[in-house]
């Protein structure tokens, strides 16, 4: 399925603001623990295919990249996902 966007925003908060102000809808992945603004409704797509996630970096793995990978792996483990 292809969903073509009219506007791309850089943060979930900005997308949420646009939706709250009536500029349309936003599609994002479910983020555990996120609380949306009171005027934003969510529509879970329970049987939707999982979204593949990957990490790519250049040169040596920095401490920031290593920490990010550890956080992603720990989160995937908690959610019982393969990483």
C-alpha cells in the first residue's frame, strides 16, 4: 500500500500539532508510553505488517551510536521483537 504525503514534518510533536489544529491526519508508528494531546485520536492498526527498522552509520561506531544501538536492542527485547 502506498500512502503519499502532502506534508512531511520532522517531529511527532509537530505532526500532532497539525492534526490537533485540523490540518488533516498523521500516520506514524506506535510508540509505547506516548501520551497524545486531548484533541488527537489514535486508530491502532492491529493487523498491520510490522515496520522494518535498521541502523546504518559510517566510519567507526561512536559512543553515541553504541548507546543508541543498546537502547534499540533493549527496547526490542522488552517488546519481544527480533533486532
